[in-house]
C-alpha cells in the first residue's frame, strides 16, 4: 500500500476472486438499485444459487425493513469470513483500470482508496473530497450495521474528477492493450460487460499521481472555476454511493481514537471516473410515491400558491418530450397516475433546478403525511409502470448537464438530493473488487 496524503488517496491492496470462481455469478449490481422491483433481486438469487457471489456479501436495499433484514445482515458477515477462510481471493497491490460497456456506451474508471480524513459530507465543506448532495443521516444506520465490524468492503461508490484535458485516466486507456488483464465478464441481466486491467508499472502509477496533483493545485483550481484562491480545492466529487461513503466516514470517526491513524478503515475503496468521459451520461432520478392520501393537484397548487398549471398528455412519449425540451422561466415536471400522463409547470420556482423545486414540495407533503413512502427510480418506463398503479404517483424529471456539477457544488455547497444518476439502473457499478477493512 502506498499513501499520497496531499491528494487524499491510497494505492491499496485489492482482493479479486480467484480463477476457479464464476465471475458471471460473482458480480451483481449495486445494492441500492431496483429497490421497488423485488423481482429483479429474485432473479439474481435464482441465477447465483449457492455459488460464491457478491450477492451473498451485500444487503440489497429491497430487503430493508423486511422480516429477513436482520438474518441477512448476519449472513453477510459470516459469508465474508467464510470466503476469507476458504482463500477465495488473490491480493493485488496496484491500481486497476476498469472498462464498462453497456447500452452501446463504454466508460472508464480507476480503482483506488480515498482518505476519509480528507472528506466531509456536510454542506459547505471545503475538503478535498465532498458530497454532491445532501446526506440524509437517517439513511446511515442500516449501512453502518453492515459495515461496522465487517472484514471486507465492496464498493459501489463512483467518484468524479473534473479533468477536461483527460490527463489522469485516459492515458491508461490508450495503453490498455499492453496492460495485464485483471478480469473479463459478461454481466447478468443484459447489463453489458466489465473488463479490468492491472496498473503494475510504477511509472504509470506515478503518472496518475502527478496528474491528480496538477488538478489539485490551488492556482489551477481557482483559475478553472474563476474563484478566489481562498476556496478549498475540490478534487473528488461524489457521483454514486454518497451514503455509502458517508457510512465509512461515520464509522472511521467513531473508531479512529481507538485503532490509530494507520488502520485500514481510514480509507474507503472507490472507482474514480472523469466527468468528461464521453461514455458517462447523467440521467435524472425520478420519484414514485406510494400510498397517496390526498389530491395531488390541489396540494401542489396550495403549496406554490397557485403558481402551477397542468396539462394532460396522450402518452409517456409526449410527457417526456415536454419535460426534456422545456424552455423559458417555468420548470416542467412529468406526472403519472392511474388515469394517465401529464405535466405540471411551476412559475417562479424556488430552486434553480426542477428537481430541487419538486423535492421541496415532496418533503413538505411527506411531513404532513400526505403519502406513505417515496422511492427514487430510473427510467421513464419504471415511472410509468409504478405511477399507473392505484394509490401511486410518479414524477418524471429532466436531466442535469454534467458540466454544471463541480461548479455548482463549489459555489452552492450541494445539489438537491437525488438530482442525478450516472447512467440508468442497469449501468450502475457491479461489485467485483473487495478490500479488507479490519485486520
């Protein structure tokens, strides 16, 4: 392991499954996906069976709050220990270049560990590593229950760098045909493929470190964003997995006085990606309400004091077109209920982004117990299918331009929660690499 504290990273020991393990069953999608689609996870369970798999060492969030939750938490830890005892892993002390192809798009990332001493998820923080959205502390306890005391971590965390000149990851991509292969796997449920490459050459590793250091220079940072040099440098911005990294931070703050600053739990393994990667697209995260108790149109009219208009749409395609091509000062959000499709247009919105305007309304409505639950989903088809069900209500939101991310976080502190997603649900990170977090 090699530490670079000035840029908040560690080249860490990475565990990969040995060659006798079926990688197509080993790799499963991030635990926070398909949370309103239990049939997806049932299919995963059927595909995997009893073979070694990351499915057996994660807690899919679809099971949170169920009668099986506690049993699954216990089995996760036991299975981790069993895999270690069974010598299921080989250790690699190097960076790994990740190539993910899905839906006709290919994007690249780099596996390393981030120093949690350089991370603060609170809004307005000036740390090297920052959250891009508000962290909901109530969402941490289930994750803490899994990670606290666990021997392994499996990251589904994707962290972004703003590297327009493509100096960090892309030079490795150009040389990948010469790099030792880590793995190749076709992913289950039509989710594309995953390739890994070892970065064993110390010169290539140093090239990555030097390029990150250049991005982190205060003068480079201030010039790029046209801000004062007194602003703290933001090198790593959360893409996906904000609450997972916040969980690692919470546990580290709790134990560090007892275990010392060299403990592996000081770090969290992540995949970093360049926000300028052409294969990376920001997708909106939509909302679905369950158990709606009040008339939506009357409620939102009252909340925004009449500054809303409604328009019916004949199809999901018409609804999405109106949302995706909105212009002017109004913000337009798609609405799906059991009767069909429509859009609501809001004048004088309180937030710069439609997602912030909608979320402020939903938070207030939920506080008044106007509905039972909210879920955050991907894809117009999922919004349409769930929103059409009796008692439900779906909201379709526009995408955010990914070029706005870093400057918005620097100037505003954070985005509204669940503003964007790095791809659709099936494009999320699949678990492959592991790391020991308890010696």
